[in-house]
C-alpha cells in the first residue's frame, strides 16, 4: 500500500566508482564505463573501485533543515555547495568508504567535509537528481 508519509526505512542508493591514474590523480563517475570514457589516457591502467552510499528519502521536515539562504545587504543569497553538503549530511545513512589504513569510516559531518571534492560532487549530483526540487 502506498503511504502519504516518508518512513525512516525509505532509502535510495548512490553507486559510484573511483580510480587513480599512475600520477595519483583521482577520477570518479557513476559507473566504470563512463569513467573509462572520460579517462583520456587509454594506454594507462586505471585501478577502479566501486563504492556505495545509502541515503534516507527526504521528508517535508527536512526542507526546514536545508535552508541555505542567507540575508545580506544585497538581498537573499543562495549557496548551492552548502545546500548540497547539508543534503548529504542530513540524509546519509551509511557508506562503504575506507580510510587510508583500510578501516571502514562512518559518514560523519567531519568525514563528509574531508571527501575529495570530485567524489562529493558525484555523490551530491546524484542526491540532487533523486531529491529534485524538494530540497533546493
């Protein structure tokens, strides 16, 4: 039966892949095929690892917590990067990311802030796609 309310058990997944080239440059995209298409050095091996993050679906009350507008002398300002960070931080339940020493990390505010910007952008774009205008 369909519900008019969002349950804490309602969730969505964001899957992505990360690769490092021989110079240690990080590459990230939603799947291996698309990552290999943007990786411009076809002669070089790219070690790719798959990752997953699980988010709870947003409810109406989340829109209150995600107010990224601020007032200034110029009027209202909106920071889309701050809004994206708030969405990830508020909705994330778990992920399978490991620290440099191979230990699983928890998706805390501090860990999210330490994500490589490219990884955060890929995750954030998918979260934006799923949540749409609800949380903008």
